[in-house]
């Protein structure tokens, strides 16, 4: 089970999709969220978009391996969703933040390989957040403030990679996965 985490905008979702596209044994764990979908997102593919009441109901039923509130929205990884991927003899790929990774780590049976993705620097991160054109100025400001807290947790991961070039970063991740599978 591969965990990719990063500060918002550092490239973990892009890298997760590249991994899944290049290796059919990997399936991205589709998280539940209460945030509104972005124009290019598809329910059930990018996220399971649900309301807060439904999320809280699932939380009370202990249906999540991990959950958190990020920028006012709830996110969670469904135990059922992960179990379905495993039943298909596929590798699970988690695209989650450090808080979620920490909660997942409590489940020793998950056998995690954790990789933390960093942007080259905060200035580059800001450029990427602006360029992706998905967030308003206030949201970008919040994400940049969270960056300082996020990077403090990089040492909790098996590997840390600086994403200054998506292809180079992707190739480093593939090498790490190959070495792990070989071991």
C-alpha cells in the first residue's frame, strides 16, 4: 500500500494518477469528502462527494481508516473501499495528507510504503497553486500557511522526494516501488 502525501499543490494527485496509469496493479483509494466538486471532478472517480450529515454517520459507524477536516471540509478513507481494492489483488494508492498518513500508520496490517512529496520551495508552490487555477486568493493563502506545518512531518515517511520535475519525481517513485516489491 503506497501513501503519497505532500503540501497542497506539490503534485501528489498528478503523481498518483501517473502511477495508476503506468501500472494497472495500482488503484487509487477514492476518499469521501464534504467539499464541493471542482468543474473537472467526477463523483466516485475523484472523490465520493457527500454531505456532512452522511459523513458524520459514516464516522460514527467507524467506516474510515482515516479522516480529517481540511480547510473546513471533511475527508476520509473508507475501509470498505480499501478492502474492495485488496480483494481484486491490486495495490492501494493513498493520496492523502500527513494527518491521514499518521492515522493509517496505526493499522499495522496495512503494510504501508510512505512517500512525502515536496515542492522545490514555497515560492514555487505558490506559483503552482496560482497556475492550477482551482482556488481563490484566500484559499491559496491558507494552503501556503499550512505548508510550514506540513513540511514538519516529512521525517515521518519512508522517503522524501522533491518534485521539481514531474517526470523525474515519477521515475524516483517507480524506482522506490520496484525496490520495495523486490525486497
